[in-house]
C-alpha cells in the first residue's frame, strides 16, 4: 500500500509534537509544585512554629530567672506584682507552652524528641525548686528577716544558675537544629523551583525552536504551494493563463496541482481553438477535456453556428456595403454644408469680438487715466458679457467694471447696449457723481430693453461697480449695483457694499435710486472692483467654488506686490485653481493703487 503523507497528517504531527512538549512541561511543573508545596507547608506549619515556640520558652525561662532573683533579694509582700507574675508563669504560661511544644515535637525525629523531653524535665525540676526551696520559704516579711530561713534558701538559689545554664544550652542547641531544618527545607524548595525554572526555560526554548521548525515546514510544504495555486487561480480569474507548471506531490495539494495543470492545458487548447474559429478557420481540431466538458461542447456548437452565420453575413455584408456607400456620400454632403455654416457662425462671432474689443478702452488710455492700475479681463467664450470702462470728466478719473446678464453672444450684445448708454450718461453734464450716472444708466437700459413689453419678459440688466477718483482732493466716490468695492489700507480690507438691485428697471418694480459713497484716500491704498466670475469659478482639490472669502484673503496677500505683478498673481492663481475644469463665467477685476 502506497503511504501518503497528507496535509492532515503533517498538521497533526506538528500539533502532536507541540502538545507532547506541553504535557511534559505540565507534568514536571505539577510534580515540582506539589513537592514544593509540601516543603513549604512543613516549613510554615512545623519548623517555623517550632522555632517560635522554643524561642518563646527561652524567653519565659529568662523572665522566670529574673523574677525568682527579685523574689530572693527584694523584700516584698506576698501580693507584689513580680511574685504574681512568677506564679502565673509557673501555673499558666509554662503548662500551655509545654503542651504546644509537645504537639509540634510529634513531627520531629527521635533525637530531637528525646532532647526536648529532657529539657522539659529539667525545667519541671527547676520550677519545682522555685516553689519548694524559695517561694514557699520566703513568703512574708518575717521570713526575709529570719537569717536561718534566708540561709536555708541560699543553696537552692545558687544551684539555679547551674540548672539554668544547662537548660539554656540544650534549648539553644535545639532551636539551632530547628532553624537548620527550616533552612534546609527552604533550600530544597528553592532548588526545586530552580530546577523547575530550568526545565521551563529549556522546554520554552524547545517549544520555540520546534514551533519555528514546524511553522517553516508548514510554510514550505503547505502555505507556499497553496499560495502558488492561489496565484495561478487569480491569474486565470483575470483571463491570463500561467506559463509555470506546479510540481507533482503525493498529497491533496498534489491532486489539486494535477487537476489545475490539466485545466490550464485544456484552457490553452480552448484559447487556441477560439483564435482559430475567430480567424475563420472552422476546420481546426478541438478535443473537449472530457465527455462532461460543457464548455468544450458549447465551443464546438459555436463553431458550427459561426460557420452558418458567416455564410449569412457574407450575403448581408454585400447588401449593407452598397447601402453604407450611399449613406456615406449623403453624410459627406451634409458635413460640407455644416462646415460652411459653422465657418459663417464662427466668423460672425469673431467679428463681434472685434466690435466688442473696439469699445473697450485701450491700454494706453487706461494707463493715462489710471497710472497705477491693472485690468484682468478673461472672457469665458469668444465674446464676453463683462466689459470695463475708463474715462475722465471734470478732472476726475472714472472707471467701472460691468457684468451684463449672460455671457457669450447674448452677453456681448448686452455689453454693447450698456457701453453706449453709459457713455451717453457720463457725457451728459447733468450727471457728475457715480450714483447719478448709475441712475441715468438704469433709466436708459430700462427704456431700451423693456419699453412696450409685458412683465413676464426675461429680466435683462447689469451688475456693476462705478468709481470716480479725484487725485487732487485724494477722494474716491463709489456707487454699485450688487458688486461691492474693496479698499485695502494698512493691511486691512474695507468693504463698501453695493445696492441690492441691478441696472435695468423692470416692469412692475418701483424705481430705486443708487447710493453715492464718498471715501477719503490715503497713499498706499489699493482699490479693487470686479465681477462675480472669479469667486464663482469651480476648481481646487474638491471641485468647489473659489468663494468671495477666499478672494478677499487672496487680495490681502497680493496687494503688497507692485500693481503690474498683482495681475499676474491673480491670473496664475485662478488658472491653477480651475485646473482641467471649464471656466464657468466671464472674469473681470480692476485694481488701482494710490501713490
């Protein structure tokens, strides 16, 4: 019978070795702990209490010696405290201590038991001598004054020192033996723990090394082949047939490898067959993987269907080719007509751009009227709905940024209408302030665009900022329709708000007057008027609007630069913000610096 070292057996062997080592560690630990527990119990329950009791006996003997000495030498009454203490030792404390010593001595060896019995016998004799030879004779004041009685008690009293020394030496020796036993057991216990520690360390090392070896063996014999199988299957899932073949093995992975290799070979034959059929070779040979290969059977049927479809398609292609040729000729004629029409429309818009550019003030005029200024003008389309206007009147420099309804061609028409009416309003000497000029412009636009129409007509008009600077008086006058004025002075942006209605008197609405604002100027002031195209531009990392607050922060940053440099910074910033997105509206900014 061919033996197979299967994956289950490999894993079972690895875990079996680890479990075997763990069991050994558990048994050794349990045996050592039980032995240590017994020794600990013996130390804590026998040796340490025995030593403590013997030391207590030694202390009792010393106290009794001191008290009997006082009894002999100090003349006191029978009820003196020292005499009571000695009687208590003899009647209560010593008998109780004696019982405790006998109880603990039952666990000692024979020699130690004989030694303690001898010590207790000597103590009994000594305490009997206390009572018979001293305490009973010197029991009142008269007995102390009787020389005969005192002399009679002297000899037994002197013998007490000899008895006490013998008892004390034996007792000290016995205490030392008990201490030695306790230390010996403690050393044995520590030795057991040390042995256990070494065993645990070595078992830990063996387990670690064994775990590494087993893990390495598992990775080499199971994980890596499985990862190789996974890599091939993922590659096949993407439609890529692998070039490598998996080596044969005598386990479950080997069975899967053989099946996968056969599958890859079959897929290659299937791919080649599909290529041959796709190229029109319907006679190519193909053998299915097995009789149950549904894909192979489907491919063979597909070949026959394609063979039949090709015959049908060839006939249809001839028919359709003739129709396509005819349709192509018609499309070419239409394309030519559209190209001519597109060229006419584009030429018209470009011509409209030239007309619109003609109404804008040239750079030389702008620099003459506003020496320290810039104009950032970026139409969205070929023509724009925004325009700027610059002129002089009565020694004052006037300029405006105008945003007409819409952009492109509709906005451009509106800008020409607005420019002509604005030019007429300024030329009329009756109007001298920005507010009066905007009132006149409002009337003119309303009459031109809405006269004779009903209230449902679309609202056409303009938003604008209009400024007038008197350089001699250092005074600025401003009026606005929706679009505010920004003035930056000493690093602070001051906003002058516009009126919240546009240029263009709409039917059904009450006629309103624009507000004229007068602002004293200082050297270093920077004035900005603009349309809403800059702030409304989408862009940035999230495709959001630039926003008016961001625009104000930008102006606070750029106003420190020379006026011509400011235009470049503003243009670069909005282009980087816009990125690949389309420009959403016409952009117009006019900046003026007071020097």
